[in-house]
């Protein structure tokens, strides 16, 4: 089925690691940091209140939805201004704290055994809407190229982010297999860009009936190896 594939690209969040536990730890640590150094903010906002503020702030500018690092720096700067703190200092220190913890991820147990088998046989990479960089994780030893939405100011399912990935690796989209967990962002987006697609369904979810399915569905990455096992080495 995938005998023309020479490049495999992965989504990151909820494909190679669970997203929400990482984000929640980072948010909790950021809130504790604000409590210690910027108490006027946390006297006004509970953790939930700060979450609602951040959600509204992100929706205030389309660029913030694409560049999450820009959004977080700007949000922290706005909070600092609102409560009469030094905006530049608080925004940069708060962002760096969050960004460091954003990369303290717990990979699914199948990730590195599978990447060990794929490395050398395929060129590998990632395409992500989030602001995590594969290069700041152990994936840096495996991936030839990785791209985030902010790099091209286009987020999945926009085909521009997929095409930018392919252009950087000088590969035609039809020779690239995209592996991701989100039916719309990952499968529909990659297919519209001309890539081959596999849906990673780790949570045993139902595929949306209104969408055409991926070429294959897997519940773990070991099954990706099974699908590729009979493909001759290029």
C-alpha cells in the first residue's frame, strides 16, 4: 500500500506523546511561579480564571492561533501591564519557564522502538500545530526535518504547512506518508496536500462519518511497522 513512500512525517501531540498532561503540568508550574513573583495577578485570577483569560486572549488575534509562542509572550506581557509589573521581564521569564516544561514530555512506549526500526530506511520528520519543537526532545536524533505552524504562519489542515515540509526535504507529497491522531487537521489536511495518510487512533475513537477515512488506521505505532513490513527498501 505504501511502497512509494520515502519520507514519513508525524504529528507530535497525542501521536508521539500525550499532550494534556504535559500542558497541565506546565500551566500549573507557571501559575505557582506567578503566585510567588507576581501575586497581584493570582489574587485576581484563579487557575481557571487565568485559563479563561488566555483562551479569550488567543481568540483576539488570528496570529495567536497560529503562533502559540507569540500568543503566550503577548498574553504574559498584557497581564504584567494590567497589574503594573515589568512586562518585558515577566513575559520572557514566564514564557521560558512554560516552554521548558512544554518539552518535558512522556513519550508513548512504542515511539522509540519504532523509530529505531524506521531510521535509515525512511527520512523522518514532524509537522505540528503546537509550539513544541522536536529538536528540543530526543526526536532530534531521529528526524531529518521538523516544522511548526509558526514557521510558515499556516496551521494544519492548511496545505501550505505540509507543502513546506515536503519542499524542505525535496520530496513530492505523494511520496510522503503522514501519521497523526486528528482526523481533520492531520488526515484531511495531509490528504488535501497530496500526502498518503495513516490515522493513529490510540483512544479507540469513532471516525467522523462526514470525512473520508485515512488509507489505514492504527492504534499504536507497532502497527505502522506491520503495514510497512512488506514494503521493499528503497
